[in-house]
C-alpha cells in the first residue's frame, strides 16, 4: 500500500506526466470547442449542409457561387474598406491620444482610466447608443449641425449607403481608439527620457524627436497593436448587426454579418461556413502584412537614418 | 505583477524628467495638449452622457426638436421602471452574471494549470503548446460560430446557459493562459528549487508558492475574462434563442426592440444598466485591467 502510494507520487512528480495532466482540462475544452469546430467549419464550407440536415460534399460549389454573388462581392469590398479606413484612423488618433496622455498632466491616472471606458463596456450596448445618436429623425448630431446652420435637413445617417458606411466606421473608431492609445501609451512609457534629453540638447525639434526617437522605438509595439486592431476590425460583427444588420441595400454587410445571415437566419450552413472560411486567407494576409511589414522597418532602423 | 510594477515605477520618473518640457510656454501647452485632449475626452465620453440623459428624459422631451436636448427638464424614472418591472431585464442580468462568473472561474482554473505546465514544468513539447495557445488566441469567434453551433446542437446544449459557459472558454483560456505564462515567467526558479529540495510536491509548490505570488496576474486575467464574457455577443446570439436564457447585450438588441416604435428611453436605460457592472468592476481594478491589456500585447 505504502509502496504503491510512493510509486504514484513519484510518477506524479515526473514533470512530463504532470505537465500533460495539468494541460488536460484546457486541452479537452480547446480541442472540443475550438480545434474541432475550426476543422469542421472548413469542411462545412465544402458541403451543402442546412440547419437540421448534414450536407454532402459539393466541392468548390459554394465558393464558385459566392464568387459570382454580387452581395458577397459587395461584402468583401465593404469589409476591406471598413478595415483599412477604420484601422488607419484608429492608429493615427490612437497614437496622438497616447502622446497627449504621455505628457506631464495632472490627474494622469484618472484620464487614462476614463479613456478606456469605450473599450470595456459591451459593444452591443454602446452600439445601441450610437443607433440613437444616428437616428434619422432625432439625431443629436443633426440637431447640433442644424442649429449651427451647417445643414438644412436632418442627415439620414444609417439609411444612405455611404452615410451608413461612414457612420459604422465612426462607431468602430470610437470603440477602438482607446485600445490603441492605452497599449501604445504603455510602449511610450518604456522609452527612457534620457533619449529626449539628449535629442533636445542636440537641438532636435519636437517633430524630429518624434520621428527619430519615438517612432523607431515604438515600432515593435505598433506592429503588435495594429495586428490585433486589424484582426478585430476585419472580423467585426456586433457593431454592424446592431446598427444596420448589413443594410441599407447591403451597403454595410461585412463578411461576418453576411455569413451569419446566410448560415443562421437563412439556414444555409454550408454557404455561411464558406464565407467564414474565405475570411481566413485575408486574415492571414493582414497579419503577415502588418506584422512582418512593420517588423522589417524595426530591423532597418539602424541604417535608415540617412 | 511585473507589468503593474513597471508602470507604477516608471510614471514618476517619466513625469519629472520628461525632456525639456518646462521650456514650453503655457499658452502653447494649452493649444497643443489641453484642447486636443479635451476634444478626445468629449467625443469618447459623450455617448455615455447621452445614454444617461436619454434614460431619464420623458418621452415628450425625447421626441421634440425644441428646447435644449442636452439637459433633462422633467427627469423621470418611467423608463427604468418599465425596464425593471415590465421586461425580463433582471433575469437577463442574472443570466449574464451567472454565465460570466462560471465561465471565468472555469477558464481561470484551466489556465493556471496549463500556464504552470507550459512555463514551469517544461515538459516535452511545451514550447509548441505555448505557440498553439497563442494561435488559438488569434482565432476570431466570427469564423467559429457556425461550426460551433452545430457542435452545441449535437451535444444537445442548444438554448442552455451551459452552451455559453462551455464555449466562452474558447477565447478566455487562450487569453488567460497567455497572460499567466508571462506572470509565471517573472517568478524566480530558485523559490521552486528550494521547495523541491525541502521535499514539496509539484502540487504543493503550485498552491503554496506560485499561486500566492501570481495573485495580481490572476486578478488581471479574472477581470479581463469576466469583462470579455459579459460583453460577448455573437455566441450568445447564435446558441440561445429563448428569452429566459438570454444575456443582457443580446436581449437588449433582440427583445427590447419591438416593431417600428423604438422605446429609446428604456433602450438607453438597458444599455446603461448593462454597462454599469463592468464599468464599476473596471473602476476598482483599473491598474490590473490595464496591466492585463498591455501585458497581453507586450509579450
């Protein structure tokens, strides 16, 4: 009895055995609910599965159909437009806000705390607030602009295709800027102040300090932050679902909302899964571009001065 | 711990030696710093103010273009009253709370064990498992929800709270494990070696030495996981269909919007009330939250 107890104990003290044992709970959940569905999703994209009916393999039929489908093409364009415009503006505004917060300010910790609020509250709920702000009849923005004499009639923010695209992008930027700003601020705080002192003594202007000290040292963290930001934006779902459900005239449908509409509302699981699968190469490309593209600039930073 | 300490330690240093900022005159500082910062804060906070104002406005003020819309003349609790006593809002709050707490506890337990195994036990292949965890973190829910819906259906979990409790860990475990790996890394190996020499088992080391030292990391991971679960939308929208099991974000969007007449007052009250729990939790643990956010990005 005693010897078997010690044998078990010794066995449990073997770090390889114990390691696998500790990994088991996380592993079971992730394999069952992440790895398996990921494979299943790819498979479904090649079948004609409907809700309540297992599909048969149909090869590339779904992808061929989607390629010829005007709505899918529009959704692809919308997704790219949404991602590129929102990400660029989020980066610019986020970096600016981070630089402002990095200044010697009173109540700095307080400012930093409230700046992050848009990021931590449920997006679906803040989107409801934007829905009200963008209301065609009672929009506060239209009210203010009309009082200032800028516009004559109320703007139909969510009823016109281009207005709706820009309005959803604005809401996305509102939610994303705090994330970019706070993470870049953390990066800024790791830059030693002595660089700035040295640069000032050498007569560098504030712009030169930013361009030749801040930016190169911040590049690695910018790469990571923007990779995440692009990833979140490209796969965005809830903001669009709440604000427009893809309308008007599918002008704001993103690939995620379209795949939801086709698979869950429409019941065509196979088609929806094919749209979701079609997002993967774009995601990988976005990650590669933003990650490696910016990484390379970090490597070159030593010689790119002249 | 590490991340929280570095930010705390560096702030004063940065503050009193930041370049030659004292040379910048006050008027210039107002234009280049305070005005833009004020504009940022105004835009970032306005939607919350607007939610609050709308919540307490009577309908006739909401639907009028006259007067000053930025203020409430006759505040009313009618919308809040309607929300709390004429809809299932309290049930939705309870569902969200229950699901978020259970999913967080489950994920945190799995993550502590996994992170300790990967970072400290260094078993065969632990590096690859660490990489796999990071990749799992990059998988977005919006490409996973369709196949996951069929899995949930096959397991007969459709339209139950358990469906959400079991699927939320798919994004919580990778995140928490990644974060905790960073914290475990900062704990000196010597502590463990001493304990091993004194005859402690691996389990005792984990419970009595590593976990107490990793409490700040666990708080960060826990706060973050709770917030992510509370805010989750697409799984809750897809895997649940009855009103009784819905969570707040989904219920406000799908249940409170009836037909063409929007009850803006109760909608905003629902949005405000649903945001409050995370906002309050966040206000108590700002440092932990920020260190979790930046720690996860930095690693």
